[in-house]
């Protein structure tokens, strides 16, 4: 068991070894508080009442009264091992009135019990830090006990120690036996086992180890899943590329399987329109404007050939079809439109057809105009 002593100033003595920690708190009078009006005491409520926002408070509830003894040092709170905090008087038997703790070679904790007029007892504790080259811890304790024995003969005094060398312990027994005091190592005191600690937390090292093992397992599984998924994704990407390539090859074979001379197909694809599209649209727009106010004009995407199959305008066609939308007068007669179309045929030899589409209505005329571009691309 590791012994630790702390006060308002911080940790005064700490034996840094693995294992559980028995901490002894030596609070000052200004740290102590008593609250008898807290109906449902809890750590959160007590901290708020004590005025602490961060950290842990040392408290014990006795007969409905909350006794607060200050705050726990952060170093003890951060320990993963088990920590139990007691007051100096918690470790000693009930009939002891005065106690001295010789801790290491430079620290003495002294506690005295006093009685009030109503019979209740109170403990007050102080600590004494000695200089390393001073009188020595044995001389100081011997002087303190001798003065105490002279001033009061009916007190039961206990002297306990920890962290002393073997030779120092032997000399301690020799010097103090003459006073009839009880001498025990702190590690053998058992009074605290029947008392509730003012603060405690369990050993979290095993829980932390389990958490780290589980985290490591999850990390390995996640990494394995990621790597397997990455490999699967790479294979799928390669498969997609392969399928696309095979699909393109199958389309090429299907389109060209009956072509006697593939070079003719290539030359046909590379051809452009025999006339510029702007010139074709201009020629059709000029004709459409004769029938009314031109609203829109577009190259037709599809037309009907002699076998009634739908085909697209192609660069090698001699006739290109243009769709023109015209806003005409509602008083315009169909016979007048036919006469105008006949006049267009006679005066413009590059116009090969003018058809009135079914989409035409009163005031809106849709014309399908066939423009002849010839073999050399000239009108």
C-alpha cells in the first residue's frame, strides 16, 4: 500500500509505487465546512454549495450533517489505481486522543481530539515540515511527546510511522517506550477500515487495459475491412474499365461487320455539311419571312425518306430540311399561301419543298422548308 499525505498546499509526501493509495488529508481550518440544511446531499450539490466548479471535494455525511474537508489534489484524481482518502484520526482506535505520524524523515502530522460542552468531539490537525539538516525527526517527536505527557497524564497517545529506515525505526522505539505511548506502523492501523473514506475511486487500470485491447482489436478489424474494401474497389474499377472496352469493341464489330470498305465509312464520318449551316438557315429564313413574322428557325433533326423510315440530316444529304415558325395574319387564306409558295419555287431554285406542318394554327404557321445544297455545296 502506498501512503500519500496532502494538505491545502498540495501533496506533502508520496511514495511512488504501483498499487493502491491510502491518502491522508490534513485540512486547514479555513477549508472545513459543515452543512446541516442540505436535504438531498450529492457530490454535485455539495460542490456547488462549497463553491467548487472543477475538481473533487472531500466530504463525509454524519447524522445528516455534511462535513467538507477541502479539495482533492488533481494528481491523485488522475491516478488510474485505487485511491482512498481518510482524515488522520480515521486510522487510529477510538480511544486515542493524541496522535503523531512520522512520515519519512521530514514530515510530522499531529492531531488532537477536543471535547465540546455538549460532549461532542472534534479533531484538529497540523503538519510540520522539517529541514533536512535540522534537529531530525526523532528529536522533534521526542520533544513534542515529552511536553504533551507533562501537560496531561490521562491522554492516550499513538505514534505511527512510515517511510523510515530500519535503524531509525529501532531508535524510535527505544526513545518513545519510556513515555508509555502506542507505536505502530501506519500500514498496520486498521481503524479506517470501519470508516467511510472522504473520497475514493476504484482501480481503473484494468478497465483502461480492457478498453485499449478492445480499441486495438477494433482498429485491426477496421484496417482489415478497409484494405479488403480497397482491393475489392480496385478490382471492380478494373472490371468496369474492361467491360466498357469490351462493350465498345462489340459495338464496333456490330456496326462494321457488313461494311465492305471501312475506309469509306471513315471518310463519310469525317465529312462536313456541303454548305455552312448558317447559310442554309439564312436561305430558309428568307423564304419563311415571306409568309409572316419569323419567330424561330431550326435545322430539322429528323425527316421522312422514301421508305418512310426516320433518318437524321446528314452531311452527305443534297437536301437539308429547316423548320420555321412564322406568325401570320389570321386573314391569310390557304390559297394565298399556295400562290406564294409557287412563286418561291419559280424564283428560288434552291428551295425544293415547302410543307405546312400539322402544328400550324390560326395566326401561327409552321413551315418545313427543304433547301437544296447540291453536290458541291452550292445553292
